[in-house]
C-alpha cells in the first residue's frame, strides 16, 4: 500500500516539476518566451517557484558571475533531494562569449554538473522545451542527480561560507 502511495507521489512529481526561479544570465529571456502563449509550458506541468525548498530542479540560465556563484550554490544546497540541475546556454558550459572574462565562471559543469544541458547562445525555446521534457523523464525514472556524485560545489560552498559566514544567514528566496 505504501509503495503504491509513493508511486503515486512520484508520478505526480514527475508530471508537474517545479523549478526554482533563478535567473543568472540573458538566456533567461528564452525561459520567458516559454512561459508565454506560444509555448505555454504550464500545459506540460512546469512551474517556477520562488523558494528552493519546494523545487525539483534549478535552472542555470547561461552566464554565472563569480559574485553570483555562492548564491547559486547556496540555493542548490537548500533544495530537497533528489535535486536536479538544468543548464542552458554556452556561458553555462565554458563561459561562452565571456570565456576570457575574469568575472565570469567558465567551468560550471565541473562545479555543479547539469543533468540536462541545452546548447546555444541563447538556445531556442523549442530546444529548451525538449530539454525540459528530458528532465521530466529523469525525474520519472528517479535517476541520481549528477551533482550528488560529481562536482566541486560542496567544497566551493564551504570555502565561501568560511569567507563570508553571513551568507548562511540569508533567506535565499529567489526570483519573483
Ligand atoms: S549563452 Fe549567450 S544568451 Fe546565454 S547568457 Fe551567455 S551570452 Fe547570454
């Protein structure tokens, strides 16, 4: 009986994934396009939420600056398990057009490995939607999130918290 209940909750979760509403770069404009009437992503059950505490996955929308990185990692750390990472845009892969900037993080996959990555600068809404459907599949199959077994995000977050203990006191309710 309990297994059937858990199966039901797993099914419901996979069919209505919530994403923490976190926008770091200009790829986020394509996410806005997905919300509009043309693509209407809510018909697939996707829903942005303003708190990491209820989110199934986090979206890295392209560029991540060095200043924003600790907040991104702290937000991910506050999500319940299993917590997945969805990344879009070449900036989230290797810095993209900002590959030689000293203020941009150019190795996000090494720090917080995405479970789904959609390439492009920016990727089209159609490509992002494909990636989101893949994310639904990953949630349905209850695969282990890549960032739980790989990535240096825990060490980096620890160092950041040692440098700035106030970071841990921030209520990171993001988006709006
Ligand atoms: S990949 Fe292109 S569109 Fe996306 S954040 Fe980087 S510069 Fe902006």
